[in-house]
């Protein structure tokens, strides 16, 4: 059995991998936000997400959370912490001088830090990182213009971090 059946299975596998990666990015943004808002360590927040949030099934059907690529989630959070100073400096350079990263909405700051973590390590193409985090920002800010802002800032950051990709 080959041909159409194999292609359908491969497409389904690819879509499942993409969904797990998207969920990992969402959880990473949430974890980075929680770390900043609650003054919690990366280790503590990662344990909480891995043990209690990612892929959790509850008795209440409304409380089911998506499966995620746990390795990607962990890598994004770890890299965001490791490279936070570099990421924040790149973000500051991408922002207008009157809007340093400290004045940016904390959710956007978490988006920039998670995306920046992926940009400073060459595992994912920058255009994919930008597209994924723009899409993610639309989930947080469905009514606003933030996704355009995220696109512009991440484009600037990506060109600085990985100019060879452009």
C-alpha cells in the first residue's frame, strides 16, 4: 500500500507535529508571562506546565489542554532565560526609542522573548518563527493591531539575529 494513503498519513503526521509545535510556543509564552508576573523561576514554572497543564485531561471536557512538543517548550523557555539580555536588547533596538521593552505589554514582552529564543538559535527558519508568533499574537490580541506590530518587531529582530536567512 503506497501512493495516496502514504501521502495522507504523512500530511496527517506533519499537521500533528505542527500543532504540537504551535501548542509548545503558546505554552512557552504563557510560562514566560507567569515567570515575570509571579517572580517564579524557570524550573518551577516548567515543572508546573509539564506536570499540570500540557496535555492535561480533566473530568470536565472543557478543561482539556492541547498536547505539545515538550522538548520545544523546554528549549524555548530555557533559551529565553539564557539569552534574555540579548533578546531584550534586540527587541529594544526594534522598538521606537520612546517604547523600551519595559513599557511594552507583558504579554507582548513574553511573545518577543519566546520568539527571540528561537531566533538566537538556528533550529527554526526565521520566517517560520515570525509567522508562528504573529499567528500566536492574534490569539492574545484578536481585536487589535498588535499582530502587525509583532510582525514588524520580529522581522527587525530576525534580520539582526540571522541576517544570512534574508
